[in-house]
């Protein structure tokens, strides 16, 4: 068991090191996220009245779009430079690769969110730091990264890989998006946790179900 | 080429006859509903096509599991066939629902949980077909689409639940026709006969189409292998 976690850690560490040296994935996600916020600002006329009800939706749309870029990139790099074959040659269980990549993607998403949130708060003078809201962000990102990592591992092996990931990913992650947006909105409006627990439950249920299924089927994604 | 099985021809005839009888029952046997009038008759085929659609998506998910476990091509053909047919049936169900909703709800479309989930289901399985067309290697395509069929089928109930909660916590007035949307009329005996006969007719029709589509899939697979063979011999 310990060896398993060490192997997962090694996959994550490899991703961090590569990212630290190139910094291309994180910076692309970040710039993209800021651009999306900028576009929303003009498209929706985010003024004081609209902010309270719209900001949760704007934030999650931003996270999800930026997350798609990161997910696509994270696996495309492995495929293009032949690293995927190297990973497959490693004498570890296939699920190690899945959890390593998924946790890596999750951390990148959380990093981008950690930078975007203060910027959002700064630009709109809007307090976005509730403990409950941070929990929703983590839960939502887990579900998104769990399904996204599995799908992007499939997509990079397809001919139409540049366009396929969002098409496959968005309809499947709709429960995450709905629950995360509604829960975030509730926290922004200062509703008590008891009223929002139903959304948190959906997020937890989604995370558990899809992590488990992804764990079961990941072997078939990389069966070469 | 394998000859068309006799049983399949029998099933063709049976499904045509059953659908004609079902249409006859709907139009001439079942009474006109008092409140909604003739447009209510959409209901019989609407529910039947939606049922067949969901059945096909379930078949695709089960075929996906079987493919991953057994690694036999026929499960892939079954899953692909079921999704293709069900996508069409489900679209028909949505369109029929719209035709009914226009006079009853006074709008073609509302963002009611069932309608929204139906739209998302169509998108999921359209994505399934896009995934298939994007992967060239047939064995890899079979694995990926099996996984996607399983994931898609699992996400649908969660989507439905979350949209339903969304609407109950934030009540959006859906044309004030919430009761009618949930089958808010009582079926009398002739209506029930027409209804269940339509369900049966479309189920038979579905099996018939599925059989045809599987045969088509098998034939195209054997054409592919013949092509590969002749190419190798030609070299």
C-alpha cells in the first residue's frame, strides 16, 4: 500500500517538476481564466445588482473552461513526447497513473482558482472567502478532474482530439456544475449550511461514484 | 453474405402490423381527453418513443460493461446500434412533447427537469457518436465508447436529480401546468389499452430495428476484414 502511494506521488511530482520548468500549462490556464472573466464583464454587464446572483455562475464557468485547457494539455504532452509509453512501462498498477494524473490536474485547477478568486474579489469588491464556498470549490474540482482526466486520456488517443474533450466532458459533468453553482450562490447570499447541504451531498455523491467507476475502467483506457 | 433470417422478416411484419394497430387504437378506440382534446393523443406515442429511447441507452451501457469484460466485438456492435436507434427515438419523443406542450403549456419548450434532462441525454449520446467517429482503430474505439456509454448512463440520474432540486428550491413557474406535465389526467380502460399496446408496439419495433442494425454492423465489420485481406493479398 505504501509503495502504491509512493508511485502516485512520483507521477504527481513528475508533473509538478515539468510544470515548474516550462510553466506553460498553468500560465495558459491562468491567462485564459482572466480573459473569460473579462469577457463576462462585458457580456453580462456585471454591476452591483447583478453580481450577487451571477458571480457564482461566472466563476464556475471560468474554472471549467480553464480546467478543460489544463486537462487537454496535461495528457497531450504525455502523448506527444512519448511519455505515456514510458509511464505504461513502469512496473506499477495502471490506476497509479490515473490517480497521479488526476491529483496533478486537480492541484493545477485549484492553483488557478486560488489566483482567480482574489482577482475576482478585487475587481468586483465582492467577498468570496467563505469556508463553505472553499469546500464547494474543492469538491467540485475533484469531480471535474476525476472525470476529465479519464476522458482526456481517451481523447488524446483519438484523431479529433482538439475538439472532443469539452464535447464529451460538459454533458457528463453537468451535475457538478449545477450543484457547485447553486451551493456557491447560497454561500454568497449567506444562507446557512443546512439549506445548502443537499448540493454538497450531490457533489460528494458524484465524486465518490465517478472516482470509483474511473478507477475500475481506467485499465481499459490504456490497454496497448 | 448471410441471408436475412426468416424470423427477422417475421418481426418486420409484426412490428408494422403492431404500429398500425396501435395507431388505430390511439385514434379510434381511445376516447378524446376532456380537458386537452385531440392533442392529448400525442401522449401514447410520446411515452412509447421515450421509453424505447431510455431502453436503448440502458442496453448500450450494459453492452459496454459486457464488452469490457468479454472483449467480444458483438457487444460493441450492440452498443453502437442501440445508441444510434435510441438517439432517433428520443429526438422523436422530444419533438412530440413539444407539439403537445405548445397548446397545453403555451410554449414549445420549458426548462423543466424532464425536458432539460432529455436535451442533455441527446447531447451525451451525440457526443458518443462523435467519439466513435473520432477514433480510427476499431478495438480502441470499442473500448472508449463502452466506457463513455457507462459514464453517460450513470450521470443521467444525477443530472435529473440536480435539475429537479434546482427547480424545487427556486420555483420557476412552468406555464402553471406542473400537474398536467406529470400525467395529470386519469386514464380510463380504453386509454390504458391504447397506451400499453403502443408501448408494446414500439418495443417490438425497437427490437426489430436493433436486429437490422446489428446485422448491418456485422456485415460492415466483415467487409472491413475482407478489404484488409484483399489488400494484404494484393501486395
